């Protein structure tokens, strides 16, 4: 892949003399959020955040579906080889470093609705748990050790790269008090146990991971991973880069389809197409359907059925999905890929935008057991008004109540399932 696509972000550096960037230069995360609430700027995100919290968040969790009806019996308890003893031990080490007040902030009941209050903008919309840029380096390292022990090695490196890129963006716009490598919250749900279900959330700008664990089984869903820009070209983290593999394979897959299948897959020709329904695009989610607070969204299948693809094209679908499953430890990842293969007869691939090498685009792969979305965005901090390849958002969901391990909770012996 031509790296010039990524370095071109330098052509869109913002004017730091404007009021917005003068403010973020001196404000901390709380002041920045207070200014957002007071001034309601950007107004689109302000309205969306109120809608998130005041309407979507108040509805009990159901899960993303195609028609409002949950398909049952899609998920099962199984041994996925997760090193639960080591993970629990790493959590105990964290508790040994925390003050009484931080311990209280960290811990929520397992069935807390706050599982669902993660958000990916830089605004400090959801203030729960401990914020890593407010704690000691020892606590920061302990949280990272939990992530490192829980996720696959390559998954942890991807999460860390997202944090580094967030830090790099903070440096680019002189907003390091709001966006830095530690501007993430860590929250524990339930009591860390080798026998009982529990979990945690780690979330902030461009990285949100929701993890549920039960014995040797793991769910990492929903998650959001993004970057603006998606490649660091200077400084101590030079070379950090994410989301480019799934981008490249997605484009290759679309280009490999027959003209007939390309026409079926391409549901809109333009990234903001006049033919789009009113609720199909907004300034902040843009083409994404399954982002923050969209836990119960109805997302009908669109595009072309994967079951009609050639063997090589089906393999490309699996390689794309594997990139989205990278956070999972290897055995868990391989089992989930088998789940995905089992539902190829009900899996759809859709595309928005062009599919020449230089085009920005959106694609989605969707089945009863997984939804992955990839989207190129216009600038939020950078000045590109149109989507460019250096600003990427990706989302994964386990539909039909699979998110947050909710479907699994219902079949764990001795666990009372409460609404979240």
C-alpha cells in the first residue's frame, strides 16, 4: 500500500490560531467538556450526545438486530483458552496500588447499565472509573498489564498504537491535556473471578474496548478503534500505524468482485449520497450505524450475499474479519472465525463510495453473529472537509444480544440476568 495516502494528512493541518484550538491548548478534559456543554459547539455532536444519554441509554439492552427481533441460541459457553488466572492476578495487583477513593470509582456492579455508556469522541462525555492521566505511573502500568494479559499480543499492540496516535494528534493540535496516551478510562464491572462472569471497559478518544470474561471465555464487543491520522510520521512513536490491513483487503475484495456483484454491494455511489435517507448520515458517525449508544439499532442486511463469492473472495472476507478480531487471544479468535464461516449463507457485504485505489470508502460485513464496519471520515481536527484515507473509524458488534456478553450471561449456570 502506498504510504503517501497516510502522509498526506500534513496537507490538512489546522489553523491553530482559531478560538477552538486556542482553547484546547489551555483547557484540561473537564474544562473542555464544560465548554462543550455551555457553548454547544459543535452543535451536531452536542445534540447527538444528549440523544445518546437521554433517550438511547434509557432503553434496556436488546442488541443490534436486522428487524427488531433477537435471534436466540447463537452463542454458547466454551473453552477458549483465555488465561483467566493470570488476568485475575493482574487485577488484584491493580487493587493493591489504588487508594480507597480510586477503588470506589473503579468498581461497578456486573449488571450495571454503565457498561453501555462508553463513547469515542475526545469530549469527556462519560466520566466513570479511573482516568489514566490522573493516576500514578504505577497504576497506569498495572492497567496496561491487565490489557496485555487479557488481549492477544498483536491486539494489545494495536490498542497501544491507537493510544499513541491519540497522543500524536494531541501534539499536532497542541491539545495534550485533552488527548494523550493516557487519556483513557478504565472501569471494572463485577468482581474479578476465575469462576464467575465479570469484565471491564477501557475507553477514550478513538479506542473503546468492552471486555466480558467467564472462566476461559472472552467477549470483546462492542469495540471502536480509529485514528486521525492513522500513521505517525514523527517523534518517539514514529511508525505507529493501524487499520490499514483491513482497509487494503476490503478494497481488494471489492475490486475483485464481478461487475454484477459490485453493483449489488455498492449501496450508494457517493459517501454522502443524495439518495441516502435522512438518518443514514450524520456529521459525527458519518456512515457508521453501530457506534456508541447504538446498542439496539435495527440494521437490515444490505449488499451482496457472501455465500455467492468465490473461495478466494470468501477467504478475503475472513481475513478482514480476522483483523477486527485481533484483540482476541488466538484460540478465541480462531473459534470466532469458525462461527463466522458457519454463517456465510447469511452474511452480507456492502459498500459506499468509489473503489478505485485512491477513493475513500465505507464497507460493512454483517451476519447473525458479527457486524464489522470500516469508514473513512472527513476531518475532525484535521482540515479535510471530505473523507480521506488518513482518518479511519472501525466498529465491531456481536448482534442479537452478543455485545457485552449479554447472550452468554443468560446461559451461565447460577447467574441471574438483569437488564443493562
